[in-house]
C-alpha cells in the first residue's frame, strides 16, 4: 500500500508538473497500458501545501484498448496525461446532490460530435439550437444508458480540437466493472456522484491518467 501511494506521488511530481493553484487531484492508474481495470485515487492539498489522500481508492474501467499516449479517434483507448475538467452533466434536470461544478442537463437533442470534418468536432452540441449542423456522426448522449446518467467532461483535445486526435472523453458511470469503455474513465454510479460532490472548481482540480509500466 505504501509503495503504491508513493509511486503515484512520484509519478505526479516527475511526469506531471503540479502548479500552486492545483489543490485537488485525481490519479487514475492501471497495472499496464493494456489493462481495462484501474484505480482512481483522490488527493487534496492542505494549508501547509502537503498532499493527503481523500477517502479510499475506487475501482474504475478505462478504454477497451487500455491507456495510450497517442490517442486516435476510434481506437478505443483512454488518453494518458494531465487534464483539467469541464462541466458536469447528467440526465436529471438538476442534480439531487450537492454540486459546485457547472451542470449541463442532457436532453434528447444533445450530441457529442465525433465527425473529424465537422467544425464542432469534440464538442457537445444541442442539435435543436444549431441552424445548420455539419456533422454526420456523433454520440446521441441521451441514449448512453446508464453511462451518461452522471458524467464530467475531461478537457482532452480542447479547447481547439485537432481532427482525429480523439473526442468525447468523459468520466462517467460504467456499464459494469468488467467492460472497457470507448475512451472514458468509468465507475459505479455512487462513486461518480461522490466524485462530483467532492470536486470544487475553486481548487483547480486536475486529472492524471497513467499506467504503472511504460508503453502505450
């Protein structure tokens, strides 16, 4: 346990520089780049600037193709790296729990665009509010049950999206503990709600995704 804890902290310090403003941190770590199973550990910086672990690590699943440093559209992998976080979202008109993050209610017309040729690539769009949509493919978010019951945007390949580098990367509810995602970090619904409750945008939360061994 102590080895894993200090391994994670060492990875953060060496490979993912943390700035003073970062006061909340989530670290997702898998046993290998090919593994679907991973652990998510939360950390918070105290007033003396030391990091301490928050709660127990939770089980998560990542992309069905594991974790990669070279994410491509449709490869089924979760991107490695350090990321900021965007809006929370869900099927409910408003959350039934305390939430400090901005919240986007998902409706029948919400689409996350994955069409490489679209000007809206890697953005969540409300098709009913776009005069002329230019995409031919995208995730119909309301149909992703139970995955998008609750979720959180990971600002991968944003704000300026590079076509083909991957799109629609979220933290969200899993199908089950054994099924990999198409690139998201997914967990049990109760863990997702706990995470959303904990996150505080004033503490500049960050997400780090990595694996114990080299590769990807």
